[in-house]
C-alpha cells in the first residue's frame, strides 16, 4: 500500500505539471502554431497496477522558416551547370542554354564591350544576346521558397519596357521590376553586370516564381537580322537568397 501511495503521489505531481503547462498555453505565455499534442503518463506500481493519465493540449504554434544563415544558395541560380536545369524556359529568347561568358569573350561573342562584372562563382549567365542579330521574345522562370528576406542577383539590361524581372507569388498579384544598368555612374558600359536585389519579406515561406522576361517585338522581316533592336538584350545570373540587400545604386527604374 505504501508503494502504491508513493506512485499515486508522483502521478498527482505529474498531472499538476501538465495542467500548469496547459494554463500557460491558454494564457498565451507560449505562442505556437495550431497543433494537437498528447501527453500520456503511466506509473507502474509494485503490485503491477497501471495508473495512467492522458492529457491532450491544443496549442497555437507559429514556426518561422527564416534561415539563420546570412546567405542561402538557390540550386543552379548561377547556371553553374551550364544548363537551364531547374528553370522553365518559354520561347526562343534565351536560347537552349546559358552563355559561357569567358568563352564568349575569347570568341568575340559580345556587342561592343566584353562581358564584365559577373561575380557569381560561375562563368554562365542567361541572356537574349544573339551575337549581333536581333533578339527574339522569350522568358525563363525559377520557383523557390524564400527563407531569407532578399533575392539577390546580377543583371545587365538597357532601359526598355520589354525587358523586366517579374516576381509571381503563389497568392496575390505579380510585381514587375525594370532595370537600367546603362547609366551615368557606370559610364554606359555595355555588357557590364550590376547587382540587383528584391525584397521578398512579405513572401517568405511560400512558393514564389521569379521570371525573366524579354518581350522584344519586331517585324517578320527583321527577325534574325542585324537591326536597331540588336542592343535590346538582357543577361542575368547569380541568383541567391540573402539576409541583406545588395544593389547597384540607380539601376532599378521601376515606375
């Protein structure tokens, strides 16, 4: 009997502790996302009697997906595979694969100025450049889940309403950003990449698609020929997540 009383006393203490936790949760002392937790306590007496108590607690739990890292890579965000693996392509604008910038510079595959300023630990960038021929329409897109508040990348783009970066959340309207990397502070250097950054704080923890769009239009007679449209091309790469923005001043010309 003494042994049984001891175990019953222990059970009472455990039940009291569980009840105290329940009171704390009910008063909002602990704030979590909605889940249901079941706590089962079993005490075996010497006489092989089982004394059990089961307490079910429903709590409000909030789990943040934000990473503790300062930067987080996005797979093939810098096109290091030399392919569009992980990206969705539409149209012929960006070709069948990213451009190897080192190889392009060695082969004079650029317009006026060599490719420069690309610091993404990769030689590859996506571009609508077609070696002097007029660009054609197309876009590429990548879907990811933001776990840091900024999407950083590098871009070369002349000012044009037909060239832009679009952020498309799983819910809600899309946001369009226009860039002009040819401005006075950069000496109007063609093919020089600039740093760009998009604040995605409001979209964290949900699926987001970033789409690079080149809606360059031209007549059928211009297609594939050298024309005044030949400099209406863009190049992007080096996409990664970051806790801090990194953007070259003055390049974002979104209205």
